């Protein structure tokens, strides 16, 4: 079982019909952030993050109006907060818990 985090504008991430982040907005973020780059091998909206973190590859993916990742370490979580701010959105887990402050999620995977 995994933890999935989402950047969303919706009150609950799965119910975003009226508050979707457009794919063009996501691509604008990626194109203007030197730490993000599209990795087309995994899809046209799949971006790798080059910031210092615990994983060999940290990623964010736009799909159906939200931007998601699985098991973000603390560093990627902080990056998600930055991206959410740019998009006037919020960070939320699968259960709908919102995260808005740096210390609200801390995770260092076992090596």
C-alpha cells in the first residue's frame, strides 16, 4: 500500500470537475522551472525533479486535472508546496488531508 499526494484545486482531489489544473498550466510550470523536466518515456506530462532528495528519481505527473506522486520524501513534499503555490492550488493526500506547511509531512525512506 502506498501514499499518494496530489496538487489540486478541488475540495477533494477526485472531485475536481470544476477546478482542474489544465495540462497547459502544468507544462508552463515545468517549462519555467529548471528543476523539472518532462520524461516522455513515462508520458507527456510526467516530470522528473532534479532537486536533492532521497530517491534516485523523484517525479510529479499531471493527470485528469491534478498533479500527483507516490511516497514523496520531505524534499519532494516541499517542492510540491512550491508548485501548488504557483498554481493557486493545495497539496492533499488520498484521504483528503490537506498539507500547507513545511513541517506537516516528513518522510525519509529507508535506504
